[in-house]
C-alpha cells in the first residue's frame, strides 16, 4: 500500500514540485515577470498524468475504458494553459481561453451517457464560466486561488472515493496536493504574484472529473453533491471583500479557502450520509 | 410344415428389419445435436482471488445465461454470458467497488462472455474447449477443460450439466487494481457450473 501511494501520489507530486520550482524560482525574492505564470498549469498536468500512468499503465490508448480519455483532455488543456499564460492579454482573451477549454472538454470527454449534444454543450459552458471567474482571481492572488482549488480537489477526491472510484480519487487527490504545495510556495515567496495557467487547467478538469464520477455512479449519492463542489469555485472571490483589504494577504486567502470549503464540506457530508447511513 | 417354416423365416426377416430400424433410430438420436438454454437459477460462476497475499477470497456472479449445443458425444458449443451487475461477495460496498471502473466497469462493460470456437472430447466426460473470453471489453482466446456432469430428464424437461475450472490473469483483461502492490492477486481461479434445459 505504501509503495502504491509513493508511486501514484508522492512521485507525481514530487515531479510537479520540480516543475513549479523551475517555473517560479521562488528563492528569488523579487516578483517575476508574467512569463513565469505557466508553472501551475504544467505542474498540475504533469502530476495528473504521472498518477494516471501509474494507475492505468502506459498502454492506455489501447484500453477500451472511456474514462481514460481524461488524460488526452489534461494534455490538451496543458498546452492551452501555457498559451494563456504566455500570450499577451487583451480584454477578450480570457473569454477566448474559456471557449477553447470548454470546446476541448466537450470534444474529448468520453464517459458513458454523455454523447448527447446538450451534455457536452453544458460541460463547455461550465468550463467557460469557471475560466472567466477564476482567471482574474488567479492573476491577482495565486495563493488564495491555489488554496481554494486544493480544497475543491480534496473534496472532489472524497466524492470519488465515496463513489468507489479509487483510481480517479487518487489522481484527484494528487491535484489537491499540488495546489496545496503551490499555495505554500506563494506564501513563502512573493513569486509569482499570479498564475493563470492553473486556473485554465482546473476550470477544465474539475467539472470533467465531476461529470466522470457522476457518469459511472449516479446511485450512491445525489448529483447535487457533484454540482456543489464545482459551484464552490467562484466562492474564492470572498477573499476580495472590501472589508478584508486592510488585513494581510493570508487572511483574505484564508477567507477564500473557508468560503470554498463550506459548500464542499456540505457536499461531502451529504454524500457520506447517503452512502453509509 | 412348409407354411410354418415360411412363417418362421418371415418373422425372422421382419424382426431383423425392426431391430435394425430401432438401432438406426437409436443411433441417430445419440448423434442429434440439441440446443439447451442455460438455467440462470441453477448455474453460477464463482471466482477466487488472493487477498493481501494471504487470504483466498471467494465471490460469485449470480446471473449466468446463454446456450449450449450438445449431442451427448463429440459436438459441444457454448455461448455463455455473465452479468457484471450480479456480482455477489456478500458485502454490498465491495460489490459496488467490483462494478466500478476500478475493476469490471459495469457501466461500460455490463457483461462477460465466452463463445467457444472448438471443442474436443478428450477422455470419458472431459472436453477441451477453445473459445473467446471477453472481460472488461478485452477479448482473449482461452482453453479450458470442461467436464460433462450428466444429462437427465426427471419429468421437467431434458437437462445437461457442465463444469469448467480454469485460471486467468486479470491484468490480461486490463483489470489491474491492486496487482502492482500485491493487495489483490493477478491470478483468478474461475469455476463455472452450468445447468441447461432443452429448448422448445
């Protein structure tokens, strides 16, 4: 069991840490230019894919299991997230990244019963909305955003585990650990001030993972649990309340995390109650 | 005297004809292929897997269906399906995990199937059956020894029974959860007991 956790979680988190350190170079105590904002997106996808391959094996393209398509989506949004971080920002670019990420999600998701155009379109719209909401926040406060995402991924992993999808739960737990690591790095160093790439990757992966979990098990607990966790992401803006302006950044970061954690905790408790009561 | 001898010869010829007719009839009956429907209630598939490197863990699938074509001799054709939803380990949570994408992925692959390609009678009631086994969306050719348990009609239709015992590697079928860390064995011993009723 220890060996398995090392292989599927600790190894990928370590690799993601190397990517983050290479991108952010947090030991330099001056804020980096915008071109270091590709770190979190790439780190998340590197960690996710390493965890995926440790679970599924390298011959994943030969596997007939449809949920393995999530690896292709992760790879595609990683490329998109780097473009979003490095290309110059205009007023319309956030929407464009959201549309592209949503399109990729709708195109590449391959779980049972999502072949209906309405389901794919719905996923695309959710990804677009999450990108639009989280991208500016990730630019302003990388720490608060990373902490909020860590809370969302941790609860999503809990839901997946409750629905007896341990493989995907471990991969999602890896994403939570990487986001937590990013939040700690930001807390330790002012570099970077923001990281937009992570928001693009998370905006695509979080609803996709939730939809995947639901598609394979819609009996154990209500669908509202999945919806609550996805809908918790905008609550990260709670840390931007005017009343918090005079407090140090870690306070607003904490408020963001608590605001995200409340709907997530409600979702997880509901799911656990439905599954075990 | 002559007439009584004629009667004896006639009777002998008629008797011989009737006997040979009966023998022919019996012979054709033995070689006749019959199609049997697998009785779900009295058939099952049981599996055994090594748990935590020590315990022999047993479970079963309760819904086994399909057809058997059999002539009581050389011809044996099997088309067997096992419903994943019928997985039964005696623990509801564990059954749910077996059906999840971690193992059988019942939403995508709701059934296992075995379709024989050839069967050869080896000794007595033993058959060597070669066929395609499909599990988890992956099809592999397997060879198994199958024992013909018997054929009987006890007033509620003619029935035949077979039993097969074989071992598969689940990783060959893409079911790898627990293999790498040894929490669950890779080899799965399968025992399939089939009872089938004559169709029609």
